[in-house]
C-alpha cells in the first residue's frame, strides 16, 4: 500500500516538474525572440513567473528589445547594454 502511494506521489511530482520546465522554457523562448512571456504576470516592466522573472524594455536609443532573466533570485542571462 505504501509503495503504491509513493509511486503516485512520485508521478505527480515528476509531472508537475515537467510542466514547470515546459512553461519556463516557453517563456524563455518567447522573450529571447523579442516577444512578451505568456505565462507571467506583468508588474511595470517586470514579468513574474513561478520561480523566475524577466526585466524587459526597449532600449531608448537603439529601440532594441532587451531583457534580463532571473531564476530563483540569481541572474541567468541579460542582454542589457550600457
């Protein structure tokens, strides 16, 4: 009985982890291709997801779409220019 419950719990956890990864990768690909993320909530120029967020804006001089990706509070990548 316990092994059955453990197997179901493990399947649910793995399923939720795969779903979270798919959502995060989808948002990352969208932002990398100069689009806004679809699975995030917007607050000013920051988009919040589950455990990650993006700072996005258009550069005032060049007009390029720039972003910074932060995962669990650690900056992963940024295209911001000075």
